[in-house]
């Protein structure tokens, strides 16, 4: 696997194989060329077991457990699947539709017709309807992985309307899958077809709150990769359209990428060198824009340091 988590093959390592799984892990395996390292994604308490996720842990509990039973032959009982006091994360919850409440409503154990445990508001969309919405979205996502129709038709007639059905649902949290996966697929297809404006829009949403917290750990490598990918795309758009505002946004994201990559991949990693090189390119382009832009960069750096 590359530093940006593109699949390149398989790795067999008896030491890495000792790591146990958690749906709320505190570490991740990161590759730097032919080297693999275990890097913490958040603070790890003394005596706490170091864990990684064997699967995409952004999906809901029943999906995670199903994948783990099929691929690894165990029933997960980690703190993410059996949380203290039943405090499930957004990935396992719906939102209260009451705009004054918006509390999380954990899905496990919900009856078909349910109310918010915080404000007691009866929810207008039943659990069966929400799950039907989810199934249709997952089917659309699967259909897009092996497209049998022109990509423009797939985007406009399937993926974008499906994403809209989730984002417009008052009970569907932005971080709950498959909404983020649909948006990422739309971004990738737009990028593949050189629709850079659409790709920028979706990449920017993915790397901004709340979707940047799909992986809530502060130094999760996929968080870093997402921000850097968006910055690279925006710098490309800036060059194509000679847009200074795009260039300034790219520089801001590259500064954030540098902070993230030192924790997620390491300052001496190949990926960190890529981030530094791209940041240098954008800084050089901004410096050529005159004293006003150089003053703006100095001011932004002073604000960040204060």
C-alpha cells in the first residue's frame, strides 16, 4: 500500500500480524516505500493496548461485525461495538430531527418507530425507511464501482441524486456512511473525467468540517491524505484559471497538511517530502504575485503561530 493508501499488493509481516483489531483504534500501519511502521493516531495511555482497524471502521456496527466475521472469524466486542453507557458514535446513530435538539440516536436496539431519548420528539421517518434509504445508497455505490453506463449519466442520474437523498434527510448525520463514500466516489469520477470544478467542490467538502472528522483521530493518515489531495487539486485549478483565491486556499491547506503529516507519516517520510515540495511550489507562486500576497502569507503565518 502506498503512503496515500493506494493498494499495491500484499504484505506479510509476523510482527504487524500481532496487532489486534479495534473499531476505535489508536494506531495505523503506514507505508513509506518498502518500509511499514506502526504510528499512533491519538494519545495512547500507559498500559493501553495498541490496536489498528482491520477494516473500514467508518461503517455502522452490523456492517463492521459482518466483515470481521467473514474475513477474520470473530465477533467484535471492542469499545466501538460495545461502548460504555451505550454511547455510540455518529457512524452508529441517527440524528434527532428536532432542529433545537439534533442529538444522536443510537441505531442498535431501536424499534421501527422511535423517539429521541433526549427531547422525546417522535421521529417522522421510521427505522425501516431509513434502512431502505441506506440499502439503495449502498447499491448505487456498488453500481458505480463497475459502471455499465457513461460516467456523466452515472453521476447525474444515480450518484448525485442518491447523495442528495441522504444529505437532505434530517435524520441522516453527515458522517454516517454511505454518504461520505458516495461523495468520495463522485469526487473520484469527476477527477477521472477532468471535471475539476466538481472534483474541487466535493474534495473541499470532504476535507472540511464535519467530514474531515470521518476519522476523528487527530493524526489518522487518511485525514492527512484527504487534506493534501484537496490542496493539490486546488493548486491545479489555480494554475488553470489564474485564480489567486484558489492559490491562497491551496497554501492554507498545505500548511495544515504539513502539521498533519508530521504526526501521521513522520517528518522524514517520502510523503512528508511531497507535502513540503508542493507547499514550496505554491509559496513560490504566491510570492511572484507581489508584495501584497507576501504580506498576506506573513500575516497568516503570524496568526497560526499566535
